[in-house]
């Protein structure tokens, strides 16, 4: 055994990597439940790869056969329903995790120096993930797929000069059809997927370079013991590996309960309009995006002018990149910043209210909610530099709590 | 497996009043429970009354044997009525699409996904909302589907009503029996739109049980490992991690 290990380690840095990233990677000992989200995201991403691979074995990317090939998976393929529900419900669960993961970063100031790049890489992953979900959404070619594809590719049209050409390029022709499905399949399974893998690797490497933050927002590296290890740090392996295994087991239980008992989640995870075949002749009364993209759609609709609406949506998506520099308070964690904490909670409420309202038909009675929501969302980023420089803070302890 | 959603009180009240049509705008959930036996009853009724026109093309006849436990002979006798039906192929209609188009102006749609697309309450309400309308070519209209091309094929059971709810002709069935039968058809269509449902619900408890067990075991494993840390808390709750065995010695450390 050890002879083989030596042979291997002379040729591949397995032992070194194990040390650097597992046994001698020190993580704060006070991680709370929100710190399961990272390992769960890794796990879910891997599951999507497996279920997606199996789906691809049966999927036909043509406007004639796409819908029926997916239905064939549901009706005729052994365990096909399990594979498809895993993949479809997996997307929604990944976005649940992403929102918890991002919210955690905001709550504990994990985006602050020295983790700015970690935050930016993470946010790039989120944006890539939205694209990945959109491409996947078109593939089953239900009627919602068709019209969503139509609406989103027409947003590209608004880009000055190159817009119309870009729309044609995205669709592979004047309309949504076989050419669109073929290129979306290629994007979904190759280009976007590889970019995601690369970004996730960089995310982990960047994390291990700077080390994890924690719910108290204190740098554990500031206080080291005589052996040179952080006093409040514990080796990732075995402590957090066993803890994360427990997290995965509990999460799988939730995941399985959804797959086995509520696979469409009452039309939220798998919408009813996806059960009609794509039909250019039958328009849908309201084309709404899935819940995880709906907040941005609500902001798009909040402005009556199409171009300004798209501008507002783009701004809303881009703003979080600047968070590390907009927050000016020396204290990181919201545990010691009551005003900041209230702002974050308000933002979460606003975000999910926008998600809800984005799913509603475009009726005048919702305009007020859409506009108020958009105003609060943008207002958070505008006010943060001011509020964070004057807000009261509580005393931050020297060492992490509990 | 009782149905979770629904408005049993409302349905009960409507039944007792003998009101057979829904009021426009309000959808009614089908009464009764969703089980294999209801679905089988519904499949037979569907074959008798609906397969003349409608395909359920994604559902192969042999699935009824696999999912519902019907015998091949029973399926051949009670379900595979249209001539040319193949046991291994999807459920086909008796009437050809071209013929149907000539008769109704629109080919009767494939009903494989109708319940997933519209929901059980809509389908149930639709089927019980036909009324007599002499201005229509077929004589039929529908509260939730105005100007519908489909005739009320269940009129002989449920009776004929005007738009205002006045009975023109009594049905052969009591209102309660009639509603049960329509509910069975809807149950069949629910199964048809999601044929994995019985397999899922049968397997579910075992999968969840195994995963709960896995969660428990991994919790105990985590606790055992973290004993190192929990044992080293000082009065303030801090842990002197440098004294931990994992940190002290590393055999091949240099
Ligand atoms: C598939 C997507 C992602 C994966 C697989 C992933 C993975 C991870 C992992 C394994 C960790 C360490 C464990 C943990 O702290 O939970 C982590 C930490 C972190 N991630 Fe992500 N992440 C993803 C997306 C994102 C996104 C979208 C953002 C932000 C916009 C983000 C920002 C961060 C930050 C700031 C940390 C450090 C948190 C702290 O130490 O308090 N990540 N990520």
C-alpha cells in the first residue's frame, strides 16, 4: 500500500493535495447550517451531470421529436421518470441552495476583503447557472419552452447595432426550431457546462487561498496557536467531511420526498404549460419564467418602456458584483450590525415577493408591487455605502462564538 | 391515498342539491379517492365513452398491466376497443383524425397530458359543465369551454340541462353515481398524465426510510468524530484546537 502510495506521489501530488485541501485546510469551527450549502451545491451539480447524461441518451433535438422524446422518457423508459424528475427538480433545488448560499454570504459579509474575488467568481457561477437553466428549459419543447425561447431571444434584439444579428444567431434562424434546439443542446451540455465546471474549480481554489469566513465574520487566521494553526480552526478533514456527509444525507431525504411525492411541486418546479407541445399558432396568455428567474422578470415589467426595462433588469443582475466595495463598515457579520441585518432581511423578502409577482399575469394591480420591489432592490445598493459608514455596530468578540 | 386537495364540503353540498353543473368561474375537484381500482374503473369507462374520438397516445396498453395490475385478457376485452389497437402501442382512437376533423371541425386532442396541463378540477368541471344550446351545430355548449366542438357524450347518464340549470331530461344514473363515474374517468386521465405515480408511491416509503436511516448513521458518525472538539471546550466555550491530536502529530510531516 505505502509502496504504491509512494510510487503514485512521486508522479502525482495526491498526498500534497489531500493535505492542502483537506487535512491541513483549516476551517472555522463555528459553521452553522448555512455552511452546508456549498458542499450540497457541489453534490447537486454532480447529480445533474449524471441525470443529464442519462437524459441525453434519449433526447432528440428536433422540433418534430423533442417533445415526444422527453415524453418517451417519462412513459416508456425504465426509471425514466426518476431521471427526469431528478434533473428537473434538481434545478429548482440548486437555485434554492444558491439563494441560501448567496444570502449567507451577504449575512456574514463573506464578500468583503479578502474574499472579493471568491464572491465575484461565485456570482459569475450564478449568472452562468441562469443561462444553463434557460437553455435546459427550452429543450423539452413544451409550449412554454417555445414562447420563453421566443421572448428571451427577443430581449437580445434590444442590444444596439448587433441585437438583431445576435437574435438570429441565438435562434439559428428567424424563428425557434430545430436549429435552436441543436445549438441550445450544445450550449447546455458542452460550453456552458464546461464553463461552470471551470468556474466551480476556481471558486474552490480561491476559497482555499483566503480561507472560509464564518457567522461571526472574524478572521480566524488572525489568532494562531504555537503550532501555527488558527486557534479557532479545525482541519476540514475529517471534521467537516463527516459533517457534510450528514448534510448530504438529510438533503437527499428532502430531495427524494419531492421526487416521490410532489415531483411538479404543484406546478412550481415543473409548470403546467410545459405539458402542451410547442405550437407557434397557440400563444400563451402570459409567458412567465420559472420561479428562480421571476424576480428579474418582474423588474423588467416594472418599467413600461422595453429598453429601460431591460436596462433595469441588467442593472439588478450586475449590482451584486460591486457589493465588496459598496459596503464600507469595518464590521463584516450582520450579527453585529442590526441595521445591516434588517436591510438584508428586507432584501430577501423583496426578492421572493418579486419572484411571486413575476409569476403573475401582467395586470395593473401588480405594477405597484413590481415598482416598489424594484425600487427597494436598487435602493439597497445605492444606500449601502452611506448606511454602512454611519450605522451603529455592536462590539465584535475577539474569538468566534460557540 | 386520499386526495389531498379539494373541496369535499362544497362537492357534497352540490351533490345533495342535485346540481350537476359548475357555476362559471369556479372549478370543482372530483369527489372520491384516487386509487388503482378507481383508475381501472375509469380506464374502462374511458374506453367505452371517449376512445371513439380521443387518443391517449403516450400511454401504451401494456402499461395498464404493469402499473395497475390488469390482466392482458382484461385489457384486450375492456380497453382495446378500437379496431387495430396494438397491445404494445399507445391508446388509439376508433375514429381517424381526418374523419373526426370532418365531423367536428377540429380533431379531438390526445388526452395524455390533459390533467397535468389543466389540472383535475378543470377536467372534472369541464366534463360536468355541458348544457343544451340549440344554436350550436352539435346542440351542445360548455360553461368552462364556450363553443366547444365536443358533444356531451355522457348526457345519457347525467341528464340534459339548460344553461340556467333547468333539467330537460333526467339521466339514467343518480347524480351521485354519475359524478363518481366522471371522477373515475378523471382519475384515469390523472394516471395517464403521470403513469409513474403508483410506482413512485409504492417505492417512496422504502427510499425515504433508507435515507432517514443513512441520515441517522451519518449523524452518529459526525458526533463520534466531533467528540474530540466538544471535549475540549473551556469555560467560555472556546476550544483549544492546538491541543487536538490531529494537529499535534503528523507522522510523515516535514
Ligand atoms: C454551483 C455553484 C456553487 C458551488 C458548487 C459553490 C461551492 C462552494 C463551496 C464548497 C464553498 C465552501 C463551503 C461553504 O462555505 O458553504 C463555498 C463558499 C463560498 N461561496 Fe460558493 N458555490 C457556488 C456558488 C456561489 C455563488 C453563486 C456565490 C456568490 C454570489 C458564492 C459565494 C461564496 C462565498 C462568498 C463563499 C465563502 C463563504 C464563507 O466563507 O462565509 N458561491 N462555495
